[in-house]
């Protein structure tokens, strides 16, 4: 009897531990985008011709490619993407990339 209760509690604890983390990641992607990207790419990913930043909503790039663009950049890209953006960890880049894929 007792062990069943303990298993039940363990399962519940595991479930509740995994749930908030997921929604935290989604939320984090949105707020990170706002603070790190929106200044150039627009609040809804509409792009800003003034700073020559292209629209990101509806991008054909995959989440992996987006995350790569954020953390590593490409030598052939123009600033600021000729290298990785400073102060963005890989996990954060993934969260931002997932958020960008939700922009329509
Ligand atoms: C200082 C302004 C600036 C900031 C901040 C910035 N970008 Fe950019 N971004 C640009 C410019 C300018 C380009 C075009 C670069 C080029 O054509 O080589 C670009 C291009 C891109 C591209 C390529 C789009 C395509 O269709 O080829 C992606 C993806 C991108 N940015 C994502 C991001 C993300 C995600 C962030 C935030 C983590 C971010 N950028 C922050 C200015 C910015």
C-alpha cells in the first residue's frame, strides 16, 4: 500500500516538474526575442527596412538554422550576424527559434 502511494507521488512530482518548464521555455523565447531581436526585426517579426533587417515571420529557415544564425552567425552575413550574437546561450537561441516559428 505505502509503496504505491510513494510511486504515485513520484509520478505526480515528475509530471508537475515537466509541465511548468515547457511553458517557461515558450514564454522565455518570446521575451528573449523581444529584448534581443525585436529592435531590428520588429515586434511581430515583420522586419525593419530602415535597419535592413528582413522579416522573420513565415521564414523558410528551420528552428535549427535559426538557432545557428543566432549563436554562430555566418561570415557571409552582414552585422550583427557575421558572428554569433553575444549573451545568447544555445538553449535561449533554441527558445527564440521556436518562438519565431510561431510568428505568422
Ligand atoms: C542590430 C540589428 C539586429 C539584431 C539585434 C538582430 N538582427 Fe537578425 N538580421 C539583421 C540584419 C541587418 C540582417 C540581414 C543580414 C544579411 O543580409 O546578411 C539579419 C538577418 C537575420 C536572419 C536571416 C533572415 C533571412 O531570411 O535570411 C535571421 C534568421 C535573423 N536575422 C535572426 C535574428 C534573431 C533571432 C535575432 C535575435 C536573437 C536577431 N536576428 C537580432 C539585424 C539584426
